[in-house]
């Protein structure tokens, strides 16, 4: 769980970091601590993020208090506040692979437990 040390205003940069691409053949479907690092589906490019980003929990689309901007070609990212965030508030962003990665299957079911339409539409 990653929490905010100080209040952050909507639109402010929360964090920026670099992504270390993992070796070809790595299966990110089995490891929840790495990032989907492309828009390709099925995804074959995985990365390990720097800083606190790997410790952000996820939530339902449209409810996260941060968003990650990915610069795939530069292997870097920036995270921005999507609303005002209070000190000690948990930092959340929606994992782009939440609905389809096997390692997130149970988590996806929990996050979308009150949705009737979350079942395998992606």
C-alpha cells in the first residue's frame, strides 16, 4: 500500500520513473509485481518499474486518484493526480491489464464484484 506523504492537487505530478524491460519470453501473466509494457495484445513486453509505482494498488476504472502516462519508446512513466489527494490517502491507479492477466483474475473479480458486465468482455 502506497500512501501520500503530503497533500497533492489534481493534475500535479505525483511521481516519475523508469521502466526496466524484462527478458523476452518472461511471462507476466504469472507475476503481479511487474507492468504490462506495451499496447500489444496478447502482451509480450513486461517491465519492472522504479520508485513507488509498483506498490500502488488498483481499483475500478474511473475511480483511481492517479493515472499513469506511459512512454513506451522511452521506457519511462509519469503518474499524475486525477483529483485532490489528502495526506495519508492511499494512491490508486487502474492496472491496464487488470481484466485479462491471469495473475489478476481473483483481484479483478473482487474489484468488479458489484458489476454485472465485467465477465470476460475483454
